[in-house]
């Protein structure tokens, strides 16, 4: 689709003063220009309205609340999902719909993608009718999926071949933080697109980090999820060991949640784990996928990760018992099975 040059206007977006402080790994004082179509307006109540057209691809557990927050903030949002019915709620709230990633990218200035795994991320970006087919100079593609660095660089190459800009921005956080706009964005890639996307990231998250070259965002996300998966496996072992020797598991959770090893995950997940309830905030199959990718990253630099490797095996056992779509805290069931066998 040809776009006349009159549709383009240059601007260097200045972040409004109400936005939170932003940790970065390098100075953010210099803000390169990004060619875009329009500017962002911030209302007195702190919400944001923008005539910049925003695309959102992938409406799962994370993507739906993220897109919802953009719509709530007054953004012009166009959505796509493989299963169209998942778009219906957002359409009723004011989102537009396009039947392919290509058409979303063609209609929008900045397109976000939140897909489940590397294969889906590549297909949606680079496949037949993929987003890259609708990209041209002046547009931007922000991949917020959790993938490995190699996949991120592959997608980046396809997007940049069109003259468009690319930013990887995987998120730290699960369903509730996504609903509350409390995600942490781990970004890397084109700095000018980072500056342009910043107001939208601030709608969906509580903080954002710019980490430099493409691949660094993916690496950071895999390190974080490797730690999280290993922590949950050890927490599960502790609960079951305590039960085995006669301790009240509720008291174990309370003690752990108040000490030096306290983490919000323990107090949030512990009570339901004791009751063998696993409402899905972060699917177990995705946690195992992230552990697998983290182990691959470690292998590529000859870094031993024996604890993460052992945790990965436990998640694989849990998957074999039909727990893939349960919350990742269901990994405790893999240990229960082993104890009973």
C-alpha cells in the first residue's frame, strides 16, 4: 500500500511529566526523532488519548487486558487474534478489527504483538499475511512476546527490511499485573521507537527498561523467568516437606512470606497451592517453555544452570500429567505424584 509523504509528520515525543521515573541501562536524555503520524495528548486526570493508530496482535491471558488498558486510556486500537471471538469484548469497547496481522500493521502506526511462543511470534510477524507485509518506513513493530534472542533478531530483520523500526519488549508480570497496568517492560532495539512507544508502555506497565541491542530484552526476560520457575519448584518442595514432617502448610507460607526470602509470589500462590487450586495467571506450559529457552541461552555461553535444569524436568513431569494449561504453581503436583509413587 503506497502512502503519500503528506501523511507523515516528524516529531520528537517528549514524555509528559506525570509519567513515572524510568530505569534504563543507558542515558535517556537524548531522544532521537521517529517519523510518526501524530502526537499523544494527556488529559488532566493522567489518562492518555492518542490519534496515533495502535495495533495489537494476540489476545490471550496477557494480551486482552493490555489491549483493554490502551482502549480505556483513549487510544485508537485495532486488534487481531487467530480466534476472532476473543476480539469481541474489545470490539464492544471501541476497538477496530482486521482479519490478518498484515492488515493491522497496514492500518496502524505502531503495532504490538503478544504471542505464546517463538513459533507463533515468527508466524504472525513474518508468515503469509504477517505483520511485516504491512510495514513501511515510519511504522514500528513492538514484540512483547517472550522468545529467545535468535527469534527476536529474526523478526527484527524482517521488520527492518521493510524500512520500519523494531523493538522487543517482553514483560515481567502475569495476568493481574496486566489487568492493573503494572507490568515491567524489558525493551531493546530501535531507541527512537522506544521513545515513541513509551506513552503506551506507561499505560500498560509500571516501569520500563531500555537494554540496548535486540536480544538483550529477550535475555533479561529469560533470566527473570528462569529464577521464578526455580523459586516456585523449591517453594513446592518446602511446602510438601513441611507437611510430611507434620507442619501446618499455612504457617509455612506465612513464615516464608515474612522472612528474608519473602517474595509476593509465595503469599499469592501458597494458599491456593495448599488447596490444590491453580487458577491460571501464568500457564505452566509457558513457564516450562521459558525454562527451556533459558537453558538454551545458558548452553550457548557454556554457563552451568543445574538448579534451573532440575526445575525444568519437574515442569515437564507436571505437563505429562495434564497440567499444561494450569497455573505454573501446579508444578507442586509433579512432586505429589513422585511422593505417592
